[in-house]
């Protein structure tokens, strides 16, 4: 029997024992060594050869991941590890570190109970470290810390035991500050989730040279930092690896410190599911009952050239097996399960069934998308997976050969299904399709995959930045009149506070919530009591308030009012860009008593016009997306590097020395950052490393407003002159 078959059988044997299961994700800033670390764990579990671990990057299964040397897709693997005389089943997800693929991290966190956060010993906690920690903690996932690349402190920076200890302690301190800040407001976390060397929730080591230590492992092997420095300096890395193998240290830490599904699910279910907590299905999920009704949360959709679409996700209750007829949230009818399996890196191994508490790979769920709830009985779906950042950059995509058009449309719909952080706009008439994502690299990778995997030659346009429009102050009351003059709507607009906008973005305020809960959340974010009681609709980050009193026929007309409002907000008055952060109040309405005279053709234009005019009166401005930028560069190139930010309408907020490098931190508009990578390389002779992180939107400078609005209107084929009342820009 092959080694792989043996591992699969052992995994199957352990699946029914939730107390021995650990579901974990490895998350970190880009290039801090997650995939190399995962290789070590796979080698430790006997799944790949010890010799190639670290170079093989077994979890980067796609060709473009191997070429670029970065993880693009989250990859799953199941392995076993013996700890304290018991065999454990570890379902691991290796997640991407690059900010453009943060959506994969968010989705992976929904499937797991623990996150192993990897930090580079030299660079320390970076912006993306903070983001992945936030993503983990928001999902109620417990963190531990592994500090990687400790060999660099010894060999490159020549640090002694004292200096090394100080540096490592400062990394731990920074990570704990982040954890403390984020868990303060979480009522469901009673324990202290900060990490510490003494309790074994911090490990140190070198994924590249395959050695690792933690306090428990030092006690077991008798190795201390003095021995490690000695062996590392003497180049006896093989001996180091043999005496204290990294995989044992990390997998022991996983088994000891991460919760099993029996501990985690009772705490996590109320955080991610708003259904009736006294129902049988709630009880079954809390108890991880493999005999209960089936509940599967789909966190990832992938394509297998032979088996078609594969849905991966966490089984919270029941047991999934071939042939089941299951409901998929948000769709009618049922889907039939074709096969059930577990992941072994890039390969999928079919098994008979997968019980609660595990991560399964399922084919046959044709209606599922990332975020779907799949169940054997109809139920309240899980909370949607909220992605922190929204698309900021768009490219047009068209097929070079018209014959490929139907296939391209199908592929783009598939892309949107696999990655909810991508937005697709399909224009059947012109054949030009718009694809919006998190950054240049995100869209570049998708374009390449369409050509390479689907064999469709495409032309892509220049990247276009997504703008927003937002009112800056309260407007006066505006009257909107229907084309037949029989219906009138009286509307004002005012800006929403940043706190309320953030609550909507994080999914803490939505129309799906019970009204009382929504009201409380809005009041906590600063909305006054009366306003919070009259919320009629939320669209994007905009809220409609119904302040009318006893108007006849308004109830049956409200649907059309909402439709008119959505149309107005999707295409703002300045440049038909989406409106954000607007509080729209309907104060009064005069409606014709005859239904015929207040149909869609009358109400929608009236509301649309009133909303646009009140937005203009509320000093609406164009907002541009911005990014936080961090550059690490040798001091002799500092001037050139900061010049690159300043020359892009950016500003430098901070400069400080870290080790032998200067760190420059600042912000810059996304639009100006297009092409930044090649410019910064040539400006610093290739010696700078940098990263960017989307930081929301800010008002575009007044002197650029008219020029930018005209440019966007021209691109969209709109009339170039602005509405007459926009005379303040």
C-alpha cells in the first residue's frame, strides 16, 4: 500500500473523533515564509520528501504561483500527527499573504478554529500581519505565533543571544498589542488570547533550514538559544534540523494550543450564524453532532479539469456523503452530491463520507458559491463572509475572437463565483466586459488564468481606478416630480459618519438583522434614536430613512422608491460612479390615488432626480481610493524612495531606522500607484522592498475634481457638461 493511501486511511479513521481534530490556517504578510513552513509540516507528516521540503512549495499548485513565487490561492491539506500518545488529524489551509488576495484569507478563516500567524524575525509585524490577525479574530479564530527566519538574525545580522532575545520579545510584544486591541470588544472571548513563550504559544525557527524551537521543545530536547547560535554559525544546520525538527515543534503547538471543534463550535456558531439558538440544528452544530442534520459552509470554489467544480468548506453538523440531495442558500431546488473527498495539497482524495468538524471537498453543488450555506433541511444561512476591502481597480476584458465570446462570459461568471472579491460587469451588446479587483496583480493573475487555463486569447484594457461620490454636507429639501406631474417626493441628503459606514462594511449593520439589533448597532455607532427607528433600506454604504407620517399608498409605492434610490446611488450625478456614505431622508410624498398614475415609469425617475439634486445640493465630491505604502530601503536610496511617493500626489507620514534599513511610511492614491513597482525598482537599483494596503477612499483635491470628472464622463460616453447646479467645483 502506498504511503499516500495509508495517510488517507489514517485521516478517515480520525475523522469521527472531533476531540482529536484541529482545523488551522497559516497566515502572514507576503514573503514571511508560510508556504515554506507548510512544506516542512507536510514532510514531517510523511507526505513529501524531507529533502525537497522548502524548495518544493507543494501547496503552490498553480503554474503562475510557482513562477511568481507567491501564493495566490488558499490551498487545503489534511495530515496526521502523533502528540502525547494520540494521533491527531490536522486540516490545514495555507493562505496567500499578498494584499490583493486577502479575500482568500477571510474565507479560509471561516473554515478553521486556529490561525498560526507567521512573522519574519527581521521585518517584524507588518501591515498585512495586522490584517490577517484582524481577519482571524473577527471570525473567532484563536491565534498562535511562529517567528520565522531566525537564522538571518544569527548569520546576517550577527546578533548574540541577548540582542536576539530582545528583538524576538519586541516582535511578540507588537503582535500581542494587536491581539489585545482587537479582542477587547469581543464578549465571547473570556480567555486571554495573547501569545507567550512560557505557555508554548510562540515558536521560533527557520522554515528554510527546517529547524524550530519553543519553550516545551527546549525542555524536551535540552536545546537553548546558545546551542542554536553555535550550530547555526558552525553551519551544522542538518544537525540542528535532526535535533529539533521544525515540523514536530509546530505540530505539537497546534495539537496543544488550538481548540478542537468541540471546544470551538459552541463559541463560534453565535458569531457566524444568526439563526434560532434553541433549534435542533443550533444544538447539533454546537455539539458537532455527526448524526444531526447536515450543515456545510462553503468557503472556496475551485475547478478540477476532470471533475468540474469543487466546493470546499467546513462541515459544522451531520455527515456529508455521495448521493445526498441538499439545499443551497439563496437558490431554489436541491443539488445532488456527486463525490466527497479531502484535500492532499493539489490532489483530492475521495472518501466515503466526511462527518462534522472536518473540512470537505464536494462535487455536484453546482449552485454553491464561496459563502453559501449547504444543508439537508432549509435553515437560516450563515452570516455572509464580509471582505474588508472593496474593489478599487477595473480592467476591460474582451475576447480576441468573437467565437470565444460565449466561453469568455461563462469563464467570467465562474471567476466571480470562485472569488467574491472580484466584481464582473458583462455587457452582452458591446462584448466588452469589466472586471474589478483588489489591485493590479489581482487582475493580471485572473487575465493570465483565463488565457492559460481556458485557452481564450483576450485583450485587456489599461487599468482604470474605481472612484466613489459622496456628499460633504447636509442638503436642503429637494422636490422630485414624476413625468406626469402627479407624484412628488421631498428628499434631503446628509453625510453618514465614518463609524456607521464602517459598521455597514463589516456587516455589523444590515437589513437581514432583526430590527431591534440593527437599531442598537446604529445607535452605538452614533445615530440618533429617532433616525435609527426609521431605517427603510440600506444600499451599499448608504441608508434610506422614511421620515413620512401616514401617507396613503406609500407602502405599496415604497418598492419603487427603493428602486429609484438604488439607481440614483449606483450612478452618482457627477460621473456615474457609485455613491457612498449618504443618509437619504424621505420627508414627504404626494401620490396619485390611482395605481396606474404612480407606476415605475413615474416613481423611479422622480426619486432618482430628487436624490441626484439633493446630492448636488449636499456638495457631492468625487472620492478616490488610497493605499498605505511602506517601503524598506537602504539609507542611501531613501531620498529616491520617498520621492517616488511624493511624486505620486502621496505624502510621507513617517521615516525611521529598523535594523540596517530605513522604513518609509505614507499614503498615496491608487491611481498614481499604477506602474509603481517598476519605477521604485529603477529608482532604488532594485534594493527596495515595499508593500501597499488599501486604505479606503478620500476626497479628491478640489483643483483636480473637474478634470477627473470630465475624464471619467468622456470615458463612459456621457455628456461632458456637468448638471447645471454643480457650479462649486
